[in-house]
């Protein structure tokens, strides 16, 4: 196999006459010939050896056939028959390069392969190029004339008539105009045809019945290369759309589909090889074969063009036709009767064989219409079933009963309608269509059943979702010792109620017990999955829930009123209670406990490890035992039911304590501040000291009321000082600052009060002494 960018070639037949089966198969795959259908053409070239055939083909079709090297002498270049696909020509065109005739390599007497290859080319080609020298025109012994004479004679006897185009290419044209050369050439060809012995049937058949003769002239390739290329380019245009009406290709009646080209070519070559002496079949069989085939073809064409058949074929495409089978049977009977009348005197074996072929062709022609008629009946019956089935279901009838009744009724209608389309001459069975209808009906019933069951399942699933989601979330939010028992009771009660109703609804669907139990189990699994999913969802928010619960219990009293930290509350006890409740929430959310046998000691482990531990006990326990929370699983709890592992619990508790310590510290600070606000007076010992030390001053004050004025003035001074220094504000901080000689001095509140009182008493005492001396 040889390839180029624009073409593909292979050796079809080698020099020894062996047909290259595998090479042709590969060639067809390479050029995708099988996809061409009938849209392809075959061109071959014959001519003397070293006459430039390969060169002409390469320039004309863009092929890559091997060309002779003129500098090495004139010798055989192409051996056997080569084939290639033409580049850039539509439709797909195959070209065959034949071994040159009159070559010295085969000798003077070895002309069998030349005749066989020429005969093969004429048998499979639409166009045959006859490459000849310009100076051979008019010569009696010119190359190709003896070969053409033999080919004409053999082709008429071996093959049924097929008009082929013979394109004579005159090479190295001289100054003689083509108008003068062509008549001489046509006269020579006609003489060869007239001299060929013909069968009785073709005694008067002209050459034009078998061949279209065309003539073209080309300049010398070696002497006038550019002119040669221009002429070849012009000739190339004639090969475009060669098989179209009026194109260069000859009669296309005998063309085989492209997919059968390999087998056809191989068979033709085999016939040629096995009939070297050109022994033809008996004249009687040959005539019977040709004539009976012509009659059969005529009747087939007549039937195809029959107006009644055309109307019947067109009408059956759009819908069912009453009496279709009888009408078509009548048309076929007329066609077969006419064939028998015209072919009755021909060989019986050939006549019967061609009649059978005609029947097969007509049956193949009408079968699509028959299938269409059956298809309309099937689709119409299916539509009627769907309509009746849907109407019956809406009427409230049970699913299985409705399906069985509708199926029985519709199948009776289908069987009655099928008898109206049966063709008498055929034995076509309608059972396959009937089986397909039953499959379609069963598929529709299964689809409706699945849809109804799905709707029913979705309805009960929605009921379960409404009955379980909200209550389960509420129970988990208020987690306590009764949470999971309550969830179990709720789950069992709602599931049993849903399963009971669902099971009763499934009884009308006529399904086996295993399937029924499987569907019911899926509903139970849905309910369990719903609860477990809600538990997992809440477990993901456990930290938020713990902090909310702690805040509620720590910041609110038993009446749910916000706490005011007056100093009388036991913050430690309140904190412990709130944290214990949060820990209870964590233990509830740590695992799923939907089954009665789900028991665990998670709460106890968490309490021991997280709440009941002190620094000393922790240190002691760390020396004697392993941390119970240093694990990824709980005892007696499977991994599928674990929501929060021990390690995660420990981490969550640590984070919980960290985020709640601020609230505790704030409460402690508020309590201390409240205490300070209520204890700004001097301590009792200071008041006692003040009374004892100031007894004389008090007595003096009582004896002399004028001191009240002094005391009033002092009160005003102290009041001004109180307001100026914001003593009431500083009392809340526990100290008062006084600026003295540029220095700020801070006094504790009790000390300041004592100093002020003692100063007042000293002033009174001094006044009293002065009065005595005066």
C-alpha cells in the first residue's frame, strides 16, 4: 500500500494474475469507499508499454503511480493492474493503471494477460482511456487494434450490454488538426466493430449501443510540457460529476454499490481467469437469463409506478387504511400473473429463479408499508390502552384489576385489526409486533405503577417529615434524661402509623410480598434516617446549644427573670448547676439511641472526666489511670451511632468553658462592685473611736448653740469639697484623690471619713479652749 497526502493506491492484480483481496479491502477502508453508495466512478487506461499512461494519470488525477525513468531506457514500469483514488474530484473516482500491451518482457506470444486485463477493465470501468500515439492513426497494424478487436468480440458474449465510454487520448499531437484526425480514428474503430462476429440478437446492434466514443488530443509532454499540462487541466474538468446525466461516464445500469466493489471485481476477474478460451454458457440459458430478468425488471418498475400502489404507500404513512391487506394482495397477484404470461416459454429453472427474485424484490418493497400499517395498529392500540387505563384508575378501580381488564380488551382489538393488514402472498408473522405491543403496555403499566408508588411514598415520607422533624428538634433542644426515650416513643408511634397506612395502600398494586416488604422497609429506613439526620444536624450545633443553656441558667433565676448580682448569690453553685446542665446536653447529643437496647455510660464518663474533677484529683488520676476521653469511640456504642466522639467532647468542653468564663468573671465583678457601693461608711470601730474622742466636743456644742453656725459653714465647705472631688463617684472605686501642694494623694474611703470627722472635732475643741481663756 502506498499513500500520499492527496491519494491512496494499491496493486489490484499482480503480474502473475493474482487478485489482491486484502489489499483491496484495506484500500476501500482507507478511502472510505463503502460510504459512497452508487456515487462513484471507475476509470481505467490501456495502451502500449512506455506510452506515458502513468504520467498522464498522475497529471490528470493527482495520483502517484510509478513512472518510467527515461534516462534508464524504455522498459516495463507497471506490472499487473494498479488502482488509486483520484485527488480532488467529485464524485469519488477510482482509476486503474493497466500493464502496457506489446511489452517485450512478456514476449510476443504471451498475450493472455493483456486480453484478460483489458477485458476486466472494460467490465468494471465507466470510462476507459485508450492511450495511443498520434502517428498510429490510420495504420493497420497500430498498437491496440488487435487487442480492441478481441475485446469487442469477447465483451458481447461474456457480459450483458453495458454502455462504456471509450476516451481515445491521442498523444504527441502533430500539426494535423484534431478535426482531421478524429474521423480517421472513428472509421478505424467502426471497422474493428463491424469485423467482430456477433450473436444473432446483436447482429444489427450498432457500436453506440455498447460504447460512447470520445476523442481528445494532447501535446508532447517532453517537448511542450506547459502546453501539455494546460490541456490535461482542461481535460480534468470533464471528469467532475462524471456520473451525472450527460456526464462523461457511460450507462450506469450495471453499476454495483461501492460496498460490493471488492467482491464484484474479484468475481469478474475469477470468471475471466477461468474462461481463458472464452467458453460461454449455453445460448438458451443465456437468453432466458437476460430476458426473464428484463421481464422481471419491467414488472417491478411497472408495480413501482402503479398509481394504486403509490396512493396506498403514501396513505399508509399517515395512518391505518381499512382493507389494506386485500388491496395490496390484489396488486401483487396482478403483477405475478403478467410475469407468468410473458415468461412462460423460457427455461423453467431460470423463469422460476427470476420469479422468486421478483417476489423477493416486491416483498422487500411492500414490507415497509406493511410494517407501517402494523405500526399504526400497534401505536393506536397502545394509545387506546393508555386512555382507558387512565380513565379506569381515575374511576377509583384497583390498579391491578384495571390493568388486567384494559390489557385483555386492547389485545382483542389488536388481533382483529391485524387480520385486516395480512398479505395473502406472504407468510409474514405479526407475533413480534404483538409481543412488542405487550412489552410497551407492560412498560407503561410499570411506569404508571412506579409513578403511583413514588407519589404514595413521597406522600407518606412528607407526613413522617412533618411528624418527626419538629418534635425531634424540640426534644433535642431541651435535652435531658428522657430525651431519647421520648424520641424512641415518638419514632415508633409515627412509623407504625405511617407503615400501617402505607401497607394498606400497596395492596391494590398486585406485587409480590418480597417487593412489598422492600418498599415498606424503605419507608421505615427513611423515618430512621430522618431522625438520625436531625440528630446529626443538632450535634453539629451542640456548642451553641450548650452556651445558650448555660447562659439561660446562669443569667436567669428559677422564675426566668434576669439575675441582679447583689452579693448574696452563690456564683460557684450557680455556675456548677449551669455547667452540669450543659454537660447533660452534651451527653445526650453524643450518640444516637433509637433502639431499646441502646445503653451507654456516656453521661457518667463525661461527668467524672469534666465536671467532678479538681486540680488535685486530676493530678492523682493522671498518675493512676488513663484519661477516659482519650479515645475516638465510646464503649457499647457503634461508630454508626456515634455523633460526637470522646475526643471531640473533651475539645468542645474546653472551648465551652473558655467561652463561658467571661460571664462568670463579669458576675463576680458585679457582685463585688455592689458590695462596695453599699459599704462606703467608716467601719464600726472608727465610729466608736469618733464618739469616745469627740465626747467633749459634742458636749461643748450642746452647751453653746452658736457653734451651729460654725458647723453650718463647715457643712457648706464640706459639701462644696464633696461635689468638687466627686466623692460619691470615687466611692465606687474605693479611694478618693486630693491635690495638695501639686501632689495627688489617694485616700481610702474609710480613712478619709475618719480624718474629716477628727478634723471637725479638733476645730471644735480649739474653739472651746479659746473661749475658756477669754
